[in-house]
């Protein structure tokens, strides 16, 4: 028996990544107020390099494992996937506005609107995953599926380290 630990390993790993995403969003909010374009570009890089891996762990590993259960597939997972699409759309808008501003155009209003959109979308989205989806996964996945999910997530890796393990001690 693997027990509950193996499920919490990966849900806690994903939640730890969420905390870093929330910190990055706070930084993005400050950077926008300060009109710090290089820092805003830094947030886009953070999403390209790190959050893309986080989304992969959710979309390619966790969600398909949960999608075996039709009420979860049609409810929470459909909603999370739609929010991931909206997240990517808003990030593209931010990228376009940054490009336009760097080329001398006035895209500040558009940039402010897209940043406000991504901040509110992701803060709410992360709360839903942490408070609804992950507890649901902990209650629903059988040990064998949970162990598979955990193994595959560790292959992809977590962006605060090679494994969530050290964070779980104590
Ligand atoms: Fe997430």
C-alpha cells in the first residue's frame, strides 16, 4: 500500500509551484505600476520556461488521470482547461502590447487591461486548483493511478527543485 502520502506528494508539489506563481504575479503587478518593461518581459519568460512545465504536469498527467471520472472531466477539468487557454491568450496579449510599446507605440491601456485580466484569472484559478481540484484528486485517485501520476510528474520535474520530496518532511 502506498497510502495517502504518494498523492499528497504531487498535489503539494503543484501547490508549491502555485505559491511561486503567485509571487511572480505580485511582481508583475508592481512592475506594471513602475512601468518596468524588462521586468514584465521577465514574467513572460517565467511563464514560458517554468509555468509551461507546470501546465504540462496538470494537462498531460493529472487531468487525464482524473478524466476517467466523467463528472470530474465535464465539470472541474473542463473549467481548468478553459482557464489555461484564457491564461495563454492573455499572456500573448501582454507579449503583443510589450512589443508595440518597445516599438514606440501606445499600448499601455491594452497592457494594463491584459495584466489585470491575467492577475485576476490566475489568482482565482490557483485557488480553485488548490482548494477544489487537488483535494478532489486526493479523494478520487486510486493508489495505483496516484503512484503513476507522481512518477511521471517527477520525470517532468518541479521548478523549485528536482523533487517535491524535501518540502514534505517535518
Ligand atoms: Fe496549476
